[in-house]
C-alpha cells in the first residue's frame, strides 16, 4: 500500500499508524523520514562464500557503535545495516 502525505497524516491522527518519535516535518510526499541511531552492522563478507538465510552464519555481521561524536563513515560500494532511532 502506498499512502500520500495527507493519507499518512490522517492515519497518524486517527491512531491507526504510530511513529515514535514523531515529527510532522518528517512526513514527505509518500514516505516518512527516519533518523539513524548510532548502531550499525557491517558485513564480514570474507567469512562466507555467499549469504544463505537458511544457514546459521553467526559471524556474517558485526555490530559497530561509534564512540561519542565519532562519525560512522560509509564508503562507496559498501553496504551496512543501520538501526533507526
């Protein structure tokens, strides 16, 4: 389902959609912006020949949490998972 910004706002006001934290300024034409938290998971691609969701691959990713105001730098071509705030 694709909702317009007016539909998103109406659903939030009706209580059928809840966002926490919510800021009305984050509603866009057909989406809601999110803020990234400070937790990321980087892929350790060198450990496995391929990603197979049916197999336990415990060392496939590792959690990265920058210290204080230290930035997390994502270089071109890299892929990470980020937590939303």
